[in-house]
């Protein structure tokens, strides 16, 4: 589903990603974790072509998503394959109604059946009936659900989320993760950048552990998150049930 070979990326005077190589299989639920500044968000921006097309820097290596080379294909084409949800929903929401928010991306990409797609996406995240609501009046949890629904409406094969629950309470957090779990069971590939290793232990089947722009380890989530010595060394929280 995603193939990355020898990926390097740097801003002027600062290298962010160092010789990254990884494969993500279709239908996976992948967690990317590591200390702040380890390159997680930069890596995520490579999945749908924002890097190198919109964020400028020195880029080398190969990134292929659903068979498409991200360097040779437009962001608009890659958006049909990969949906990206940012950490702060207020960064993504800008229209005057929930319905307009959902339909904006669809119309921009000239997709068909916009109303049907919007209705189905809102139903998936439990926001049916909110079509005329003003996004800025929604709760943080509802805003995040709206961002997810906006991505789902475009029916991408892969959904990438950058710390989607960092601003949410426990109830909203579990609601979002259970939505992701359901989407994954129905065939979507889910990639989540997440500091909360308890959530990754519960929901992810693969973990990519990063530090200083490098992939330190990748593989089975339970095996990696059980390596207390390595997690402590990298400043990553050991899951609560494994701390003793």
C-alpha cells in the first residue's frame, strides 16, 4: 500500500528524515510514535505528496502510495488515495456549515454524488443530523469527527491522522479510536501518529518507532511496545499495563 525507499528530507540547515525505508500493507492499523521532533509529522506529509510539492526542502528517495510515485503525481490525485487529518481540527475547518465542509473537497476534486457521499460519511462518525450546524460551534470531539468525515467522503484507501485525540477527553478519545477500529475492520488502512502508547497497544497491529529522523524499530506493536529499555532510552512512554 505504501512503499518508501531511502527517503531523505531536509530544510535549509536541518535534516529531518534520514534514509527512511518502510512498507505498510493494505488493511494495517499502524502507529507512528517517538519523542517530539523525531520526524513523525514530516514523514506523514510525505504520504500524500504535501512533501515535496507544497512543503519545500531537499527531497530524495522514493515514496509510492497505491502504486503512485508521490513525486510524479499531483496532491489532488494522491488525495483520492490518502486522506490526512491534522492534530488541530481548527486548522482544517473553514466553511459555514458541516454540509459545506464535507462537500468542499468533493467538489474541488470534481467527484460525483457529493450529497450521498457526505451523508454516508457523516453517518460513519455519528454526525448525522448536523448538516446545517456551524463547525466552529461544535465540540472539539465533534470537530475532529467532522475532519475525519471530510476525509472519508473522498473514499481514500488510506487514512493518516496526526495526533487526532491530543485535545480530547477520554470519552471522545475512545469514540474516535473505535471509529478508526471500525474503519480498519472494513478495509481501510489506518496510520496514526500517537504519543499515547496505551492507545497504540490496544488498537495498532504495527508500530513504527522514530528518533531524530530515523526509524529505530518497526514491526509488531505488542513486541515493540513491550521493550521498556528501548522506550525509556528514547523518551517514549511505556504503556501503563507494562510499567511494573
